[in-house]
C-alpha cells in the first residue's frame, strides 16, 4: 500500500461522492449548484449541466480509483481512504448546500 495510491483513492472517493447529488438532481430535472453557476458554487445550474458535471465527477473518480495502483475492496487501507474522501466531501456539501436548501436548520417533525 503506497501513500500516493491512498491519496488517489481518497480523492477518488470525493469525486465519486460528488457525482451523486449532481447526477441525481439533473436526472430529476432539478437545478443545483455547480462551479459553472454565477456566483460559482452558489447560483444554480441547469439539470443538463448537472448531469454532465456528475458524469465528469464519475469519470475522474473511476480513473483515480481503478486506474491508479491496485485498488482492492478487501484492503482496509484502500477502503478507508476511499470512504474518508467520500465522507469528507459529503459533510462539506451538507453544510455548504444546506444553507441554500434548508438542511442546516433544526430537525422537523
């Protein structure tokens, strides 16, 4: 297990996790924030842009995980690096986008 491989899997996990909200929002026909919106990361991009951005993130995640080193689902270090990357970008996204979509407020019943 090499450190550069683990770093690649970490960022691969982040890209794979980031693909999910963009692809899902786009496929549902909903606008969502992307780096291409004005202002960047705050304004909304079209559903088509979100599908394309989700597909790009999926491609980069695939390349970082499946084409760097020898990723093994049974190797704890590989899975931890991938999962940690996904978890960190997910928590960041929840906090960042929650302020636009009401996800940072108190729980509702």
